[in-house]
C-alpha cells in the first residue's frame, strides 16, 4: 500500500484539466444472432447532494431499497466522512449527514470508506485512521461505527484490527451477516511489522493477510479469523450475500511465483472455505496493481468482475457461478487493450448484470458501462462519460441497481478539485 496510496492532497495534484465531465451518447453493442433485440440504453443525469471537494464515493443498496452514498471531503485541516440516502424519484432523504471528522481520518483514491445497512435498519460505516503513535507514516487502522437511528447518532468508533502494530490495514469489504450483525473483511499488515517490509523482500518480513470478523449491535466482535496468509498488499476486497451466506473475493498472491489471480472464499457453518480461483489467469506481477475484483450475487448466482494483464495484455473479465461461488465458469472478456484501467464495480438484478469501469487514452479518461442481459445475448455497452481529470485522482466508479435502473457515481476533477458526478442508466422508454 505505502508505495502507491496517495493522500487526498496528493491525488488532487494529479489533475491537470479543467473541463466538466459530460455524459456520452449511447452506443449499445449489437445482439447475438438469433437473440431478441434488447432495448437501447438511455442515460440521464443524477443530481447528487455532494459538496465540491467530495471524493472516494461508496454506493450501496440497503435492505429497505434506499441507495446509500458516502464520500470524503476536506474540512479545513481535517477530513470528513459524510453520507446521504436516496429514496427514489430524484428525492434525497435529507441533507448530507456527517459520520466522522478528524485530522487522522485518512483519505486516498484507492482505499476508500464504505457504508452499509443491516436488516434492523442500523447504518454502519468504516474509515481508515492513522495511529497517533505510529512510527510509520503509512500505518492505518480500520475504524468502525454504527448508527441505530438513521444517522442521527453514531457510536464511538472502535478499531477493527486490535493488533496495534503500527502497520497497514484497509481495503475493507462489508456485508450484513445477520439481523443486527455486520460482517467485515480487510487486508491486515500485522505480520509485516518491523523495518524493511517490502513485497520484494520476503526473507526479512511477513506478508499481507486477509482477515474477517463479525460485529453485533453493541460492536462486540466474534469469529475473527485469518482467511489467507499471503495476499496482494493493496488491491481491494469485495463481498456479496448469496442464499447460502457471504462470498468474499480478493486478489491472491503466490510465492515465489508472484501470481496475482482472483480467488473467492465462502462463509459456511464451520467457518471460511479454502480459496477457489475464479479463473487461472496466471498473471505474474512483482508489485501490487491496486486493482481489486468486484462481486455481486442474487440467490445462488454470483458474478465476479476483475482486471488482469497476463503476458502484459490488459483484460477486464467477468465470470459467473450458479452454485453460490463454489465454482466458476469460463470468463467473458468485456474489455481489453492498453487503454483499459479497470477499477471495476458490478451490480446485479433479475434482468441482468451491470459493470462500470475506466479507460484512459491520449484523449483522457472515460467511464464505461456494460449490461449483460440475464436471458442471454451480447453485452450492451456505452461510454457513460468523458472526464476532465485523469490518472489516479478519479479513483473508482461505483454502481448500484434499483428498479431496473443502474445508478452510477464517479469522481472527476473540476477547477482543480474533486467533484462527484452521477448518472442513471436504463432501457430506453
């Protein structure tokens, strides 16, 4: 993480252009021969209640159907984690609410906070915090808080990782584990403590791991465990709920070969299963690519999307499972080529699977969107927006589906500072 993560201010320095991002025209792919022609995709603006300077968005759907959007914004010499809830029909529930504010609340383009809701209606949020007594400037702890009353009050935050090693923790995934219980997984650097930790210096340091735990309504922890003893240092994790429990995906790391392929694990009654490769890409990568996978699920159907680059050939892939993540079929290549950046997110409803990701060429960055119909046929794909910003400052776009409409949020750089943009995409009426 420490060689690649940027602070909010550093991310802003990457921006050079000052143009507003604008929606691009629709350009769906042609359907397969013999398949029913799908309705064209139509793009509309989605007005967001976010202030200028907002970045690092997270977008998720609560069990009550509300869309929860969180972000980080600078507030003087501090960072603030805020959120708003979308009710539908262009109606936001209220003005943005603040979850946490602090000088040590870490903000960067890749290791972002998340928000979630459990079935009891409680809201949960996490962020990274720099330990006050940490010897390393790259140290971070995962902080967790809960609100029982729709964001009016938030509990005193607790550290998810209790090791106090002054090492790096983050790249979190959240899921509703029970009526009032949250599941959480994170990359944990406690075994890397000590001088000289480096992905290339395995003889003198431990490795990054994946850990998971559960927290109930009183923030009491249980079932904490190490899932994987050697993983990619700074690629995001993601989780989705199936009818048999959570599926967690992350970028694995084999030593000494340095293969960085995507794996999936499931939480069963006896604990977490062993990692299963989503696909054997065989991508040998001697450093962290900061490009984790994304997962969505409905019932026993699971879809995983990820960036990979075997033999230096960048590809965006999608693989499906019909048995709750126990096994995956051969992947579909959604996009490829030197302009592909990845940074993918995924969502699923009964009608199809939606993906959003980034590309960057000499003309700049674009937000791409694809929909794969559940009944088959070729993916429908559009260029959703052309961005003013470029590079890492634009972070990771986010997508959620509600009522057959995809809601997308991304970060652009306008007037030298980040600005969140939104769009709604659905079948042409």
